[in-house]
C-alpha cells in the first residue's frame, strides 16, 4: 500500500484488498500489481499545518530574555551559564544534543535517500535479494558502542563532579568552608534556612527566610533539599540544573555563582494547584553586602516603628492572628532541647498534624475524644526580612505597598490555591473570602511588614 497514510492514489480495488479487516485468502495482494496504480500523494500539503504548529511552538519557547526559559542558558553557547556547575551540565547537554542531532540527520537522511532514490517504479522487477554485509554490520555495531560508552562514561564523571564533596574540596583549597543552605519545599513556596550563614566566622548565624535566598559571589554553596509535603524540584537554570526535593529524605546539590546579580529559580516538578507559581530568587551579593545582610537579619530594625507600624504590629500579633503561622522580627529562637528554631518546631508540628490527618477517621475521632490529637500548625514564610525582599507570593509579584495590601486583603486574587487564604482564620468569616480586617488595619499591617528589614 501507499508509503504514507495520506497517499491518495490507491484504487478502490486495491484498498479493499489491502486494508480489509479480514483477508479472504483467495486473492493475495501482489505487491507488483499494486504499485502500478500509485500516484504521488498530497502529503506535503497536509503536512503544512503540522509544520506551522511545530514552528509556532518552537517560536513560543524561544524567548531567551524571558525570566524562565528553556533557552537560557542557550544550548548553543556557554555564555548563559553563570557558574562552573551550570557550565559543566550545559556542556554535557550540548555534546549529547549535537551528537544525537548528527546521528539523527545521518541515519534519517540515509533512510529518506534510500526510500526516495530506490523506490519501486511501475514495472520494476523484484530487486536482487541480499543478506548480511559483514564489514558494514561490524561498523554499525562498533561506532554506536563507542559513542554510547564515551558519552555514558563522561555523564557519570559529570555526575560525580556535582557531588557536594566537590564544593567542600573547592572551598577548602582556598582555606574556606562552603556555605550550606537548607531549602525546604512547601506547597507552594520555598523556605531557606542557614544553620551557619557565615561559615568562616565564629559562631553559627542562624538565618531563615523565604522565596529569596542570598549567597555570596564566588563561594561554593551546598543546597540541602527537603520537602514537608510532596515532591518538588529545585532549579536555578543559570546556576544549576534540577534536583528533586523529596519528603523524608535530603537531596544535595551545589553551585557557585561567578557574577553578582539576581537569578530566577522555579519548582520544576508538578506539586499541586499553585505549582507554576512556586518561584524563587537567588540574590548573589558581594562578600560585604552578604555579611551585612546576615548581620542585620533578625537584629534591631533599621528604623524604630512608626505609629501606624506599631498599630500594625498589634494586628499582626493579635486580631490578625498572623503569628500563629508567621515568624517575624526576633531571631529564630532556638529550642534548647532540639537545637531547632521556632520555624522548624512549627514545621515539625505541621508534619505531625498532616500525618495525623492520614489516620482513619475512627482513630482520629478516638484521639479527639481522649484529647490525644496533635496541635494544628502550619508552615509559613518567615517574614523577618520581608522589607528587604523584592517579591511576595513566592516570587510571583513585585513587593510594594499596593501588592502587599492586595495580598493581605485577598491572597487568592494574586495566587490561586495559596495556603494562607485557605487556612488563616481571618479569611474564613466573610462570604467573599477576603480578610476580615478594616482598611485602616490593612494599612497599619502594610507599614509594619514593610519596616521588617
Ligand atoms: C494559616 C497560616 C497563616 C496565617 C494565619 C497567615 N499566613 Fe501569611 N502566609 C501563609 C502561607 C502558607 C503563605 C505562603 C503562601 C504562598 O506563597 O503560597 C503566606 C504568605 C504570606 C506573605 C507573603 C510572603 C512571601 O514571601 O511571599 C505575607 C506578607 C503574609 N503571608 C502575611 C501575613 C499576615 C500579615 C497575616 C495576618 C493577617 C498572615 N500572613 C496570616 C500562611 C499564613
Ligand atoms: Cu513545588
């Protein structure tokens, strides 16, 4: 039958014989008579729309200036990769990609050439039938084997280069320690915890922030990736490739940023409603700015609270019940027994609570009757340095007084599915699910939060 499904020239006679559901056996289809009626099909015309759609899709994905793009860093230059890890990954990707492109073009080209050049024409006799060609078969076994072995071995080498041990070695070669940052994926925001934000100084500076991490330039940074709910994936395209963030285990990766500036990150594993809005930012600062940020974190506020901000604080601590979820201001107090911070304690409570929700209803009822149910608690972004951040809603919108006010009044209008309007009591009392706060209370809250630097 026709080479392609669209070949329009088959005679009705042939097509019933060829495509009939049950061959009737008495008139077997003879390939030589079949070909005599073949005409050129209209497939190129029909392929046009398909090609158009493919080009359109390619063009849509091509905006390499966009915040997040599969083409930044671009596959054909190493410019976009802003550190050794990204560069090594990109190089491996490039060599794999272009090797495959060459193999594809050669094999597909030979196939197309043979199909067109040696196609059967009307009246052609059966061509000579041959079997095997030893040199050719040896060649096309050996060449791919060498290719695949080479690329495979190189991939494994790169994999080992990405182990955090490499970051430690790199830092120690310069007489330093690498910076270790814990990233916790939450539905749908990122928490960044530094057990020791200045690893080369005395004393462990504890810092907790959300959605915007800060790191010093030219310093190896080891990321410890954890999740408190579902699987997320940590990705900073220009600095380091993706790594899954899996509940109950700690995955690690490292990166080093060679240029100061801001880098976009994104959760790259579907994790629920607001997955696409689970972004983050990495601010790469020079050593001095970074130290200033760490030393300023959680200490005295830059300025004393204004009257409005002081009123806002009261709403934050009382009427708004924001403190049931958010930590603000004072350094993340350490629990003397576990050595963990308040935010961590809250997170553990949260995990215990969600585990408890998984228990069968009967058992939960029994727990409630006997007073054994765990306390409810929710993990939420630490707001200590909110005034220094550039976004809210996990990298979603720029932070300013208007957006902050809108977020507080109705988080859902900025980020659908967010856990704040789903769980905070002040959003449960009005029919339109907006905050049960007056305009004045909102203004005061905004002033209070913006003062957190
Ligand atoms: C039930 C717990 C809970 C309560 C109560 C709560 N929040 Fe939130 N809040 C969250 C969660 C969870 C997020 C993260 C939402 C997201 O980005 O998906 C959040 C995000 C925020 C953000 C944005 C932070 C960022 O970096 O993106 C601000 C600001 C904020 N909350 C302020 C408040 C204020 C002010 C109150 C009190 C009026 C409050 N929250 C009450 C859970 C809560
Ligand atoms: Cu996610």
